[in-house]
């Protein structure tokens, strides 16, 4: 398959930190189609060779296992080209069109790794010069908008040029192997589906925790915050994958239809429920992994009086027959005690306990990072019936787990999240991309929280860097008689 892959924002952090390294890994794994060209577009005055040298220097910062050798980079760099463009100038888009038309390709993917406020301009210019025909797809990087109105404005501008099937809204969490395996886990096995409902599940917890602070992104993060950066997209997409009904087929729209139904079934927030069910926090100075960490207000480019949240925990409900009454807890934060992302499905206890002192330990842990895998936690007898005496039951049950490590189970078939998303974009597979109505419904659901916070700056709770967030987050779960995994 021949392809052209164009990166707008070719010198930006996302391109050289994530996209180009992922493409190199796809090339190294033999998964990148051979007949391809990669074009970086930016305003810098460079040519092909100077851009290749510039990128080579940055790839040296990659983990040693992912760093190209000199010979590997020489071969990979032969695919890479550079075009200087001013994104506001129609003549530069004509130059891009002429470059693309120097040969015939099976498809062209244009990846907008720029600030979202440029998406309408870029899409409008692409349409004006005819770069929106059926053989072209455009990938839109998050965050797509700042609120519902801005997201709708961007989507309207994109839809004026590209069809829904041409516009691929990326959420790289959906490319993680464990998330892809959610579909297989639920709908490819008979084991869990009968239990996947309110009668068997006590609660579901989704945690997206980072030990790092905002680093050099203080100005961006202060305009965004944890709710927009993580909950509105990543966490809600994970929730839809967990809670969706079985789709009629594996077709992309059949899957996305069911995800949309979940978003529409989420119990809406009002002023009272925001105060009761949402916790927002901001990290203070502390110690993370044995190193001193400064507070958010001391980070570069962060205003001294900022009320932007770096932590969010919330309780929500899916109002349908499958999930009625089951609380879903979402949690994300920076400068937390550890870096990990997981989904914990806590099952209800047995109806009648016959083992003295046994505590319910049945749960399914879906690990997203730093490792990908599944853990099924069970109870098993520590002693034997005979050792307990004739006719007696064993008195002690011990927790045990069945652990599936995807890296060990599929050592030759593993791909990273961005690598998977890029390969799917090139192949036209839409299952892991977000449709505009999904995205807008997610904004519609979080907007009452944003509106409430805009008028009440008193609810930002401090938490010490290196902890699991404000105590109020623990109280939020404890109110229902549950606990976060590290507190259980």
C-alpha cells in the first residue's frame, strides 16, 4: 500500500516526542507500508536534510531500546521530507498539493498536530485547494476545543470540508493494548458477560495517575486543567468501553453508536451534585519518588493566584437497566504517589459468607500503564479440609490473582498506542477514533462542572505532591462504603 502522511506542526513537541518515534517503531517492526512518504510541515526555514538531522538529534533522547541505530535511521529517514508553509497563505497549500501530486498514492493522511484553534483555518484551506477528496483523511489531535461551543465550532468547520468518515479524532488511550482487549474480554468470551451488570458489580474505578508535574507546559496546562485534559476525553472514553452494550457488529459505527448511548445515559450534573460528587485539587510542594517536588503555583509560567485543578475525582452513574445504582469513580491527577492507569471492576460479595473472616476480594484489574495486562483477584483456601478437622471447612482464605501480562503473552505483536493509531489511520480503520457526536456529548456532560467552578473558586483543595490527592477524594468513595485500591 502506498501512502503519504503529512504532519502539520512538524517541529512541534507532539511530532518529535510521540509521532515520529511511533512511526519509526512501526517501520522497525515491519508494519509500516513500504511505499510511503512522510512529510513534516512547519514555518521553520529548513530543507529535507536539515530536518532529518534535526529529528535525528531528538530521537537520541528516546529509551535505548527504542533508539534507532545509525543504519536504521539512515533507512527510515529516506521516507522523511520537509515543506515550509505559512498556514494562513493559500499559495503554500497549492505547493503542498503540487508535492502530493508528484505521484499517485492509495491514500493520504493529514495529521493536524497543531493547536486546535488552527484546525478551522487549515481545513478550510485544504478544502479550498481540493485536498479533501475521497483519498484523503485528516487526523485531529486533542484537545478539540475548550468547551462545548468551541468543540462544535471546530466540528462544523471540519464537516464543511471533510465527511465524518474522513475526520479521525484521536484519543491515544484507545490505542493502548489493554483498551483494545476490552472488546475481546467482554464480547469474545462467555466468562464475563453474564457478570457484567449491576447484580454482580459493586463499583467501577478508573484511575489515570501521573507522578510528574506540569513541567514546561505550565501556560498550556493552566488554560486547560485536569478535567479538560484527562476526564472529558481519556477517562470518559474508557468508561464507555467498560459500560457499553454489545454492538451489533465490529463495524466502527456500530461500536461508536453504543459508546454514544453510554454518554447520553450518564446522570447529568447540577450545582448540588457538583458540590457533592466532584473533588478538585491542586498539588503543593512535597516528595515524589524520593525527590523534592515544588507545588503547582511555583511551576514555570503558572500564575501565582491560579485556581486551575491538577486533580479531579468524581462519582457518576450510568442510568440504564444494566448499570442502575452502580457508582463509577473517575480519578486523575498530577504529582501523585505513582504513575499508573488502570480500571478496577469490584464485584459484589457472595450472598452468604460461610468462611469465617473472609473478606470479598473479587475484582478485575485492567492495567493500562506502565504495564498492560489483566489481573483477576480471587480467594483460595490456604489450608485443607482435612487439616481443619473432620467435616469442617477451611477457616482461612487467602487472596490470589491470575495475572495476564500482554507483553509476555504476545511478545512479537505488541505496538504502542500512537503506533497503533497511526497504522489504523493509514489503513482507514475507524474503530478506535472518536466520532464528533461522542465528543460533543462528553463536553455537554462536563460543562456543568466547568460552569460551577467558574463561579466558585473556593473548592480547590490542596494536596501534597507524592500522595493520592486530597482527603476529600477518599471520603467521596468511602461515603458509599468503598475505597480506592491503595486504601483497600
